[in-house]
C-alpha cells in the first residue's frame, strides 16, 4: 500500500507530541519533515521540544523552525496548560539533529517541490506556517494533497467562548487556509473534546513499559492536571485527531461544510463558522470531524505506544 507523505507542523505541546508519536508509529505515513510553530510556547521552546520529541521517537527527518510569531498579531502562549517549557513533565533526550538552516516555511516548500507526489500537511498548532506557505508559494498548492489540521470547532471555542486556541492565535493565517481551495480535514473541538483519554487508559500505556510509552503516560499525567482542574474526567488529546483522521478515519464521523474564519469580531475573532443550512450556497471547503469511537481511539494510541517496544528490540 502506498504510504501517505506528510509534513508534521506543531507547537509541542503535550498533545502535539502524542500526535507525533502516533504518526511515527503508523505504517501508513511517510513523514518527510517536521516544522515548529509559535503557539503553546515561544518558537524557541516549541522548536526545542519538537527536536526532543523527534529524538525520543527516533524520527530522523529534516526539521526547521517556523515563523517567530503569527502573521499579523502578537503571540498568545499557554503555559497554564503545557507549562513553562511547553512540554513539562518527563525528562526528554536532547535533540539528535540540528535544525535546517532555512525557515520552516522554506522547508515545507522544498519538500513539496521535491516530492514526486502531493504531500499532506498536518498542522497541530496555529496555522501561521501554512498560511505563510500559501501566500509565498501559491504555485505549490497542487503539491498539497490535503491539510489535516487540529483547530476550530463549529459549535464552541475553548480560549474564548467562540474561538479555539489554534485558530485564535492566528486567525488571518487560518482565513488564508480555509479560503485556499486546498482540501481540508478539520479536527476541531467538536471531536477532540470527545477524544478523552482516562487515567485507566494512561495505565494501559504505562504498563507497556518501553521508554516512549512511559513518557507518553507521563505526558498524559501532566496534561490531565490542567483538565482535571476544569472538571474533565480525562485528557482531551486534541492533536492526535489530525493524525487519526489520516490513519484510522473509519473510527470517526465527518461531514462537509463551508467554513469561514472570523478575523474581526469583537467577541468572535478566531471563530470557525460552519454554514449549517447552506444559506451562502457555497461549495464545502472542509470535511469537519464530528464524532469518534473513543475506545478505538485509545486502542490506537496504545498500539502506537506499543510499537516503540517492538522497534527497541
Ligand atoms: O485547542 C487545542 C489546541 O491548542 C491543541 O493543538 C493544543 O496543543 C494547543 O495548541
Ligand atoms: Ca498543538
């Protein structure tokens, strides 16, 4: 079976890191490059975290640091969720690679240009790098097979009542992405808030007793602290859904919508607005993930963590 060529773009971030663990363990994906984006923490911290996660999982592909800040706005970071480092919790190896001497957007463009087939982009942070890529290299759009993103939500937000964090941080970039015409799979809060991993699930992963599984369990321990304080029964591993939509879509329910991004609302900036009744008579621009078989999702994460025990030999 032909593998899906992908570029992982994220702001690790505990759930980004788990998404990368899942992607790297999947036989269906061919990871061509990784890039960092300013989101959960500063670009310096998310870049350092990206390279440490790559070292942990043995992912030896080109990496480059993305844009230092959103296209037009000042950064919003989330130390309350991911800690001062952006990936607080278990000790991680030092980077095993050096960043490419080019910007993350240039690396994306290079990979797209050099690829024989179109590449799927998997952003799990603000869409700054993707928006910049589309602005700077419109001629490369045909080389982007799909954008499978974590972001948005067609019923509610999490950073404001209307907006999800990734979209809110850089709504201008998100607007460029949703207007681009590139096929989009949007894993927003509608599904990620259902993708809860419970403490008993953490123990299934910890019991695998390989170095990566142990770290994943400890990431979940840390990530759950914030959510437990908000009354959650488990940790919503948001970003893993952007990968799940590629490697196990059969456990998800999806629906096509025409989605717009608000960039100028007093209360709604960053909102992803779905035209539920087709009143705008526009063709859908996004496949929105709405539901999940949670148990199958957890089994997928456990299976991915177990992979690292096999490769360790
Ligand atoms: O709203 C959830 C998103 O914001 C996730 O990508 C998380 O990592 C943070 O970036
Ligand atoms: Ca993220």
